[in-house]
C-alpha cells in the first residue's frame, strides 16, 4: 500500500504526524457516513438531476429580479427559485406553511424529497427507523419578511402587522416546520454560521452519527433573501457583480458571476435548499447509497470581519482531509467556495494550490450557475459533488474564460465538464463572514 503523505506538516506549526495507532487512521472506513437520500431545490428547478444536468450544460440560472423592482440598484439579476413549482399536499399545517418565508418552504420541500416523498402528494412520509436528527443551516432567515414587516408597520401602523410575522422569520423555523410537517419528535438543531451554516449542519450530523447517538439524520441548509435590504447591504460592500445575466451557455455572454475568472467583479445572489438523508453505514441496509461523507472540519479565523480566510481556510481544508484520512495528493477534485469575488477567489485559489502542491486536481465552483446561496452553499455544492462522482464528470465553472494572475495557480474546469476518477474523493469548501470556515470530504 502506498504510504500516506502529509505535506502540510512541514508548514503547519504544532501539527504532529498521526501516530500509527491513531483512530483517525485506522477507523477511517467505519467513520464514514452514508448518503441515502438527496433533496434539492435551486433556481434551475426541483431535484438533483435537474441541477446536475444544468451544471453539466454550463447553464446559468441568473435572470432579472422579479421579487422587487431592482431599478435603483447596479445589480439587477438573481437566481430565483420558481415558486409555483413548490407545491405541497394539503394538511393541518398548510395555512401556516403558505405564510412562512421562502427559506422555510424550500427547506420543507427539500427535506421531504430527501426522504423519497413527493411534497405535492404526500402529507407525512414514513420516517426511517431508529433515532433521528434534523440539522439545518440558516444564515439570514426570514430577512424579506423582516423588511416587509418594518415597512408595513411604518406605513400602516402596528395594528396591520400580521401575527405570522415572527414565526415566519426566525431561523429555526426551517427545521421546526420540517419536523412538524414530518411528525418528527426527535432533536432538531439550527446552526447559524453565515455561509458555512449548511456545511456545519452536515458536520454536526456526521459527528452525532459517528458517536452512535443517532441512526439517521436530515442535514443541510436553506436560504432565500432576495430583497432590497440584501442588495443595499451587499452593494455598499461592493460585493455584487454589475455584469449581465446571460441566458445559457458558459462561453456565450456568460453570467455576471465568474468564479476565478480574470473578469470577475462580484457575486450574484441565489435561492436554494439542499438536504441530505444520512445513515450510519451499519444502519442503511436495504437502502441505496448515493455517496459517503468521509471527513469534516470547521475552524475560526480570518484577516478581518468579511474577508475570506487565507491560512485559516487552508488549515480547515487540511483538518477535513486529516479527519477523512485522505492525502491531499489523492484528491480527485475540489468544489470551491469561490463566488466571483476578486479578493476571495484569489485567496482560496492560493490556499488550494498550497494544499495540493504539484498534484493540481481540477477545481470548480457552481456559484456562477446557481448564484451564491449563503447557508445552502455547502449542501448544494455537496449535492453537485456527489452528482459529479456519480456521472464521473466535474461540471465547468460557468462563464469562466481565462484566469487572472492570482488564480492561475489552480486547474480550473472551463468550457465543458472534465472526466474525473470516481474512486477519488472530492473536497467541498464553505467560508463565511466572521471567519467561519467549514470543509467536507465526500466520495462515491
């Protein structure tokens, strides 16, 4: 067997080599968790196949904003979920669900789909046997409802405020409404770790499954914050792209967000939810295994409040690989955080290059296609990574034409999907404001 290589130990202070009997080395196979169901809602539509097909074709979901009049903003596009597609069977919660913020409905839909149910025809699907957990990542929650509620109160007075306002906007309502809709009585947790929230939710479920405290989990993230205050805040930070939407193929007009590209000038906002049904490997007999999560890590630290981390992000990737007992030189691909931000993409590219050295695995990001979906970034990227492993083809970065000088250090997938070895794991990155970093290692 080829010996394990850990090249970062020469540069990471205080990182001692794994001893020969370290549990992280000898139990890596049993520490893996099986993905037995996937539910996904993006601006491309419902389901993982819809997402995988769109990414492989280099399609772009960005289009003119419809949820408000964007005329006063420089960025006038977004990747919005087509709301008419979110149909739910009628039950005792229908009245409340219809009045929830979109991030709640996205989460409920994705969770039911992950369980193999059709939300439009199934009121309460059968839950897996054993002890379960719902772990949900949400960053900004019902921000559109907060803005609408404030404006309505100021214009019409407090008596016009809907009693559904508070329940519709609190971040835990995505997990709570999912639990209520499923008739689930086990533990639920909501993690708010900025754009790493959904990845942290998956990581939390992974830890609980490894510890044997649960037998299965629904884990992922949801976000939908297409509202004027979001645009105001991000344009004040110069974070949103000023480019055009494009309407289809990478290499044509292209999207506004161009991760790693020399012409990138910011991100585009999107809406999405992705939920994974996870099982302990010894508790998924009779179920189709769609992939495995081998490792996870999260850490803190960044140069400032909003800047993507450099050394800290690199350390997070290393820790995730160590948790998975995977050598950086054995990576098959990297599903990057990259959103089209000038500085952030460059820092992540440099970190990936330092991590992988001469190996140079193919690197992609789906943000140019799906938009930047905040708490759902990691879960949607994980779904895309599992799809790429299943199809043996890594999707290209939508709109990518040529790297800038500071992103030429990595091998960006451009123009068309790249064949990959399904036997090699994929690293998935998520980084958030406040120096919150999270990475997953997934395999077929």
